[in-house]
C-alpha cells in the first residue's frame, strides 16, 4: 500500500484543489454581483456580463466542490436510521453507498463528456451578447464528475464510517 501512498495523496490534494476552486468561484460570484449592483444603482450602467458569468461560476462551484464535500463528510446526511445500527452494518452500508456514488459519478462523467463534445461540435454559444462557447462552462460538469469519481474511490479505500467535519 505504501507504493500507492503518493498517488493517494495526489488524488486527495486534487479533490482539495477542487474545493479551493469552488470557493474561489463563490468569491468571484460575490464580487461580480456586487460590482453589477453598484454599477446599476450608482452609475445607472448595468453590466452585460456579470449575471451570465455569475451563473456559470455558481454552477462550477457546485460541481467542483461536490467532491470535496463527499471527501470531507460535509454533505447533507440523514443519519437517524444509521445511528441505531451496529458498527459492522454501518461499515457495510458505507461501502455500498460509496460504490453506488462511484457508479453514479462514472455515468455522470461519461454522459457529461458526451454532452460537452456534442456542444463543441455544434459550436453552440450563449444567447447573450458575450457569445461564450457553451462547451467552456459545460466542461465544469465532467471535471466535477472526475473529481467525484476520485473522491468515492478514496472513500472506498478509506473504508470506515466517519462523522461530519473536516477531512483535510
């Protein structure tokens, strides 16, 4: 297992980097929205870009940050039922849920890439004045899917059941 410890750490850091990127996108969204509000209210000159880019940033933060939420046990859980089970059953259910999450993530990633490739081939752009090629913001979906796959693989490797709280 020590042979693969560098790979484990690298993948864990990659998931962490996705969480950092999600946080940066949220800060950028806040800045863009604030700028647009000030431009509109004070100077009576709204931007043509802030709303669209904010939407892309929020969507990107959700998909890039979801792997970090899984990895750090920060996602929403309902554990009323789980808390009354034995540790052995909890561990089995943790494996089952992580395997199901991995299967979902693989399917999501494959179809995400197919969708992005189709958008790229069609040359679809946004309907706004910016005319952003849509494959660029859509690429955040399969990238987030890859990070989710990595996070679930690491969860399966870790085994046990953990409570919420920071992982990294």
